[in-house]
């Protein structure tokens, strides 16, 4: 299972498969900016713990944003880490 993320009214919420995450966000100049990411604190097993940490770190780094040919949102961190968020209905 991948990350499930929702954006709306300046607020992001989601999960990487274990804890629930949430943060305020802004979008300007092709970059998403996130306020402090709040999270539940359940103990998670690997690889979820590492994936969650990497995702939260990426959000905190004001990732560059783009849309790929399939319409998915591509977040790219300064260190080259990439997260692709596909739209789900």
C-alpha cells in the first residue's frame, strides 16, 4: 500500500500506512510549503517506519512540484527524493 494523502482548504491529511498525518500547506512558485506535520504516535513496523519518516522529511523540505503525463502530482525534494501521488476517486 502506498501513501494516501488529501489536500483541501489549506490542509493536508493522510497516512503512509500506519500513523495519521496532518499539516497546513501553501502553494506558491511551483513549491508546496508545509507547516509542522502532526502525527499520531503508534509504533509501526518496518518498512512503514522508514517510509513515513522519509515522507514527512520530504514534506518539510518544501518539495518542488510537477504533474506527470498521467496527471499525478510529483514531489521532488532537494536531495532528489521523489514521491508520486496519483489521483484517486
